[in-house]
């Protein structure tokens, strides 16, 4: 008899606990979830020492196309919301330089251009952030990007040399974008 009362009491307590913690489950909650992480990665890193710039005849120091299909892949292009590309340019050479960065689509149509006019050393580091999306340039530029063209022009001479150790021109860029994982 004592065992039956303990069993009955355990069943009542178990049912009470079970019924007090159960709530109607809404399986449609998943539709209201949004996941928008921010991804950041390097895009370009270029450098040219002053002695190499002095070897080049004429004004064109560098001209190169870089295949860059990372942004145009469906995984990224269909889900990107907005973001920024940050450029950092540093010049420790004795040269006045102009660097042009162009974004091209698959048909080599220019989608966007950024021009950097750089004074000879001593010069401050140039840092520029370009926004894409609702608060900046069209996000379609990023979605259609297939090639990055970089052109560097020497607006100075080919004989001067900087007094600094290892004079160099450096261009770095990185991207930081918000991507909607769950729509």
C-alpha cells in the first residue's frame, strides 16, 4: 500500500511538472529568424619599391588586371546587403604617384573607379572607406564585380631617390560586408 501511494504521488508530481512547463510550440518561428553576419577579408595588396619605379621608362609604373569572382558568386551575390571597401595607401618614395582602381564586370565594363593622388614622402597614410548598399554606392557594383584593374602612374621623375630606408609605395584593400544567411 505504501508503494502504491508513493507511485501515485510520483505520477501526480511528474504530470504537474510536465503540464506546467509545456507551452504551445510554434514551429513557424523559424520563418522570423534572420541571420546577418559580417564578413571581412583582404582584397588586394600591392607594393612597388622606388628602385623598381626608377627603372621604368615613361610614366606607367604598373597596370594589371586581377580576376576577382568572389563577390559575383551566387552564394555571396544573392545574399549581400551592404558593406565597405577600405583602401590604405602609403608612399615613402620621392615620387608623386596616381593610382587608379577600377571594378569591371565580365564584359570589361567599368562599374566603379577610385583614384588616389599621392604626394612624395613625407606623406600621410591615405585611408579611404567606400560604402556600398543603402548608405553608399550601388550594391550591384559589388555583385557584378569580376575583375579589378590597378594602374599606377609616376607623375614625378625616374631619377630621384628618397632619403628613407627601403622607400616603397603600398596599396592595401579589404572588404567588410553584411550577408543575409537566412531570408
